[in-house]
């Protein structure tokens, strides 16, 4: 079950290389070499989580595990791996592009090379991406 409002306040603007959030667990700061693609916080199953979709590695044929779910205190809960089985060539699944709040939780968009994009949700028990569908 999801709740309406997370108990953290995220301070990040697209283009910034530093993501900050504050809440009951304290102040957190995460810095990145390249600006993240997207950042969002949500509350689910009684806990607040922060998703950071990092910049995609744009080197040719280099898949990116470029999304991280953090606990409110800044500790890493999962580094997300886009499902490589979406396509017959697993190297064609490039990485995560963005995330949208939908129904109070993130809907992640994964980009592929020349095969269209996919969407999916995070399974908070396993850290896997589930409920994948074509994005378009």
C-alpha cells in the first residue's frame, strides 16, 4: 500500500549533480559526476524511499544499472538492474531513462537500442523490475 506524502523533502533541480533530502532520519546529500536523469521520493509499506535515476552511460553497447533506491537515511536499499530478458539480445537493454509517479509509486522507463522503450515497477521485496510493458 502506498501513502500520499513522503516524510522527506527532496532538494534537486534537473541539471544539478547533487541531490539532497531531509526528513526525520536527518539530512542526506548524494553527489554524482553527471546530473541524474530523475529523482523522486515516495512512501510505501510504512517507509519513505528515494529513487535516483542516474545518467545513462552513453558508451556504445554499455548497459547501465543506473538507478538506485535509497532509504530515507541515505543508505542504499537496491541498485536496480533493468531486466535484460526484455529483448533477445540482452545488451540492447540500455538502462533507465526516467521515472514518473503513478498511483503513488514510481513507474520506471527503460530505454533500449533500436527496439523501443519499456516501463516497469520496482518489487520492493527483491529489487527486481516487474510488470514490464512496452512504453508508448
